[in-house]
């Protein structure tokens, strides 16, 4: 199971929008709509922000949105706020080699 | 309120064994698949293993296959991870996490996470 590919870092100013990409293969992101996104602040457990490509769990701000095209999924955060500064990870169900999950390498979001 | 509390981490020598536990509460434990996810110091998340709600299906990452065993005791609302033949590269915080989908279906979408337990493999 090779990790999904994410940019190491992205940045934006308060109020702006940013997009984080997540590229996989036809065995994971391209094959299933079980793509999710997690936010992790330093020293904390990850928090689910997006499930099933574009669904927001209850309590997650509507500033967070997800999409997918082919083997690439994306997370967009609009109206950036200081508290959005964190690490973001994508994840997908995979049937490569064996069934299970695969995460991206993570993206550090800096709010300037 | 869903709560997941991991325990059992610690310092172990290379080649040694350790069993992690995750005590769950606040939901019908047997109705949900559960995963273990780990994070090496300063690194990203790595999915480790998943078990169906009934315990009848288990899957592993290639990096731990043959060395780690996931199991659950639904009568005790507890998830386990037996780790054998430990290596330095297994050093990480180990999180247990609950699947979002009711019915024990495995989709590796994790809506609740514990705070993690640190495993250090070193001589």
C-alpha cells in the first residue's frame, strides 16, 4: 500500500481559500468514494473533517469542502481562519495488494 | 459520548512483544468496525489494521502483516492489538479509531479517535 501523494505544505492569509490535493491510483482514490480528510493539531488526535469524498460530519464548518476527479481528491478550505492552521491528511479505502486503508503523507497548512 | 481509551504502550526491546488495548464506551461496540492507526514521531499517519464488528474479518498493512494481530472482545467493549517481533520502525503513537458506518462495514473512515498510546522499540 503506497501512501497517497499530498503537497508537504500550503499557506494562505486569513479570509482566503486554499486547496489541498491528494493523488492516488485506480486501486484507491480512483476506485472508491471512501475518501476522507482529517485535521490534526499538534499533540492532538486526528479529527474527521470530510467523509465519502464530500460529506461534512455534524459540527464541521461549511468552510470545509471536498471533491474528487479521477485519481485525485481535493480539500478546499474557504475563509481561512487562524485555527485552521494544522496538518491535514487524506485517506482512502484501498484494494491494492489487500483490503484496507491508506493515508496521504500529510500537508502542513500555515495561516499567514 | 463516544470515548476510546488506549493503554498498554511502553518501552520494549527489538524482537519483543506488546499488547495494546482500547476500551470503548458510548456506542454499540459490536456494530462498528475498528481500526488501529499509528504515527511515528514527527511523521504522518499510517493505517495499521482493521477488524469488522463481529471480529470475523481482519486486514493488515503490509508493514505489520504476520507480526501484528488485531482482535476484539465485544462482551468487554475492548479492542486489542498484539504486536510481536517488534522493530525500531514500529516506534509510534498508536491510535484506535471507530468506523463511521453502522453495521460493521469496513470503509476505513474513522469518526472517533482515542488519544493514543506511545510504543517505543529500543534497546
